[in-house]
């Protein structure tokens, strides 16, 4: 990490190709912070086409300058999420179609680095996986392209066998657009919302409504016409940040719980 430049939030940063030997067309899609390559720990991976795989963390302990293979990908597929597990967790996969599947990690056997993995979720032609979550305590935050989202209790997501179609996690409507992603959060966390036009808003999780899976949610961020939400990340709140943001003239990013009559519209689950 010491090789990464430290800079202000407005700076452009250093091109990643100056730090890592990426091939033409290759992009960074996930990062893990590792201090020790412990035995009994695994790297769990998910791809956009619904494939999952877990590999012993120890098999990544001897990297090469040119990089090492982590997963074999089919043409058109890409890695969308990675996480460290202990082999006994529940796994959740989320799709652009607003679906989610939850299954026990034991259903995925450990594989070598060059293996392709197994099916984690069954997708329709239009859907792609866009989030991987290793279940812990807390809520699941889902967000859509048009800036709407919600918190849902983890227990609202039932366990099913690996490879199914999953259940509704967020209603996909003309108002919402497709699902951008999902995070596991607690009420003490904050989230960062980023749009395609480079707008960034920071919002306390406690200001977001808690509702069931089969709803549309509320407005998380107001977007300009033509702009779309492109990503979201969980952050740890730091003391004094709110005051600093106000002094700097920044947007506090509080989620809009105002009176849009369609904010929390239930529908029939499938």
C-alpha cells in the first residue's frame, strides 16, 4: 500500500498501469486488504455471469511481478466481487435485475487458482451479478441507477440452494432503473454514493428507511438529468468529518425521506 500516492479528493491520482502490469483492456474490479495469508481462510470470488469460486488464501502468498491467475473466466465474463471467508459463512449474490440469492458457503468446494468455479445463481439473458456479500450482522443496503435505495434486514433474505434464481431484493421499475449494487452495513456506518458524472454524496446509514425486500425504496441521492448512480461504498464515520464538510460547503448527503408517494410501494414477490 505504501506504493500508492496519497492525495486530496479532488486530485486525479496515479494511473494504475504505472503500478501494476495490466494487459491491454484489463481493469481492476476488486481489492482485498491482506496482512497475513492464514491457513483455513479462503478467497471467495463471484463473476458477472453468476459463477462463484473459493480458493485457499495461502495459494496467493507467493505473487509474481507479472501477477498470478486467480480465476479462469469465460469470454465476456468478469470478476465483480471478492471476499475473505473462513469456509462456514452464508453468501449473498445480487443481480442487476434486483434479485438476490443466499446460500451456505459449504456448497462451494475449495478449488485451485486456475479453476473456473461453479454456478452461484441462475441469470436471465439480461441480468448480471453486480455484488457479493459475506453475511454478517446488520442490514443489506440496495441501490438503483436512478438514485433510490433502502435498508432491509438480513433475515429477510431466505437461504436457498446454490444455483437458483433467488428472490426480489429491490423492485426494478421505471422510477428506480436497474440495481447498481448492494452493501452490508450497520446503523453506525456511512455510505458514499458516486454518479457517472463524478458527483459524490456521503450519507449516514441511520437516515435511510428500513423496509422489506419487495419494495422500491426511497431517494438516496438527487441526480441531474441524464446522470446515473454508478457505485456505492461503505465507510467508517470519522469524528469531526461532518463539521469539516459543512465548513467546506459540501453536501451532507442526507438521504431524502420526503413525500414521494411511490417511495415505498410493495409488490408481489416471485
